[in-house]
C-alpha cells in the first residue's frame, strides 16, 4: 500500500504557485511562482501540537484556521 502524507508542510520561502491574478502589472499573475513569506491566522485561533511519524513534534493549524498565505 502506498503511503500518502496527509500533512501539508509549509516553510519560510518554500515555492508556491499563484492560483489567480492578484496584481498582474507587478507580476502577481495566475501560475506565477512565488515564495511563502508567512501565513495569516484568523483571530483567536491557536495551533495544536502533534507528532509526525519521524517522532518530531510540531505545532499545526487546520486550513480552516487560516485566512490565507
């Protein structure tokens, strides 16, 4: 059986792709490659701790707790 990782691991400066035109004249267009600078967490949302299969403990958020990247 093939293993499927159910955790999306984002890190500072990881490459991402724009999914919509935000500011075309300044290069923020659909399918442009960008780098992650941070995440916007909704007010009063708190991360929770979990342990990865490797044994590392990390703080995580559900996607529903985020406003955007």
